[in-house]
C-alpha cells in the first residue's frame, strides 16, 4: 500500500540581511566579464571549476568572445558539475573601455559554497584557445574576470518531522513534494490506513480540513430535514405543505450545511447532541469549504452521493488531481 502523509513544515535559512524576503534563498550568481580598450573582433576562451563535486578540474568547451546567452548556457551545462544555469548578457563600449559581461545564475546548485569560475584564454592556461583580436590602436591586452554576485547562505535546521506512527521500515521520506510551506511526504511501505472518514459514520470530520462556518456543526445526525416544516422558496413554511422532505441519507450521518444536528461529542457517536433538537437548522448564511486529505483512486472510477443546493456555481463537490480541479459534481449534474 502506498500512502501519502501531509505535513506542514517551515525551513529556516540564513539569508541576505539586506533582503526583505527572508523566506527565500537566492541562488549562486557569478559575473563573467571580458574587458579591453578596443572592440574585440575574434578570440575564444574556456571556463573551469576546480575541486567541485568530486571533480578536480571541470573545463568547458571553447566559448566565442561574443557568445550569445544560449551559447554560454550550453557550454556551462555540458560541464559535469554545473547543472542548470540561467545566463544574461550585456555589453558596452564607452570611451576607451569595451566590456562584455555574462551573468550566470546556478539554478540547480544548492551547496553552501560554490567555487568561482576560473577563466582561461590564449596566454592564460588555454593552449587551444584562439587569441583575442583587437585593433592596432589597443594598448591593453583583453582579459577576463569572474566575480561573485551572490552566494547561498548556510542552512539552519529548525526542526524535524516524523509522523507519530512511523517505523523504520515505512521508508518515510522516500518521496517529497513541496508547495510553499506545505509538504507531501511519501512513505511507500507504510501499512497505515487513511484517516479520512468518507461516509462520516464516525460522526466527525477526521481527515478533512474545513474553512469558514458552514461545517461547524457537521456531520448531521439522522434524517434531520424530515422533522421540520418544509423549506419552501427560501423560508420555512409555517405548516406542512405536503409530504415531509427526507435527505435520503445512507447510514447515520451526512454533510448537510443547512442543518444543525451534530453528534453527542461527550458520550457516543451513535447519539445526537441533546443541545440541538430534531429539525434544528443553521440556515443558508454560513459558507465555507471542506477538503479531504490526499488519497489514491484505485481503479478507473469514483462516485459521489450529492444532493441539495440549486446553485451549481456555489454548491458542489470537486475532485482535485495533483492539486488541480478535475471533475465537479452538483445536484444538477
């Protein structure tokens, strides 16, 4: 059985003190700059990372002096230790200063300390690079520098997460999905059963998360709507206008947000609360949502028992697959 357990977590990180977004961690960013006193017309160079991820020297392919962002990206991502990067380019020629720069963001590097890129060109550790060509008016040999714009700050552990019923054989943490401050953690060998009550026969909302006030007195005990005047056109009729209206529930409980007849929480789920007599209602004013824990659909079908409510835009049951709306059910379906 494959079970997913939903936990809420917070991860504290040390961030740039000048940043107001203390919940975010900026990636490693480095700036490659090619400089000269004249426009460069030709030449190639390489970039190298030393002693990174177990590789002593990881050297890029040849890079043209006027490479596009895509070319730089390809050259870096073909290196064994780089991963995914984003590259932005700028160039300028002001006065006697020619500058061509590439800003590299290491998107898939999560190490605390990332080595700086080491540039190599003709006459500077690169034997197969072609020399940079400039006009005869140039008095400064072209050169390349790399500077660090931003570095990861060390992670600080704020806490640990373990479900109360976990065992070492559950493989808790074998898979992980993150969405802001919420995490779904896989436990592929867990024998735990889902805690969600699908029929609500436990008389509570175990496994469901409620918002608003509509579900405050839910689930409803018994055929509560059968024991009051008929609900007619938004008001309760002063006398019966025909046969009593049954909710057609199955079992002891159902979700009826118009009703106000919960279980007896002090004694037994098999009895209703004495605080609210037969036919008690909370009306149509309360609103809210009720969302289940994640679950697996074993098979190719799923069914819902839905009734009541004539506004299909406001009253419905919705199936979310991977967090996205998939199917919508309402009494008019």
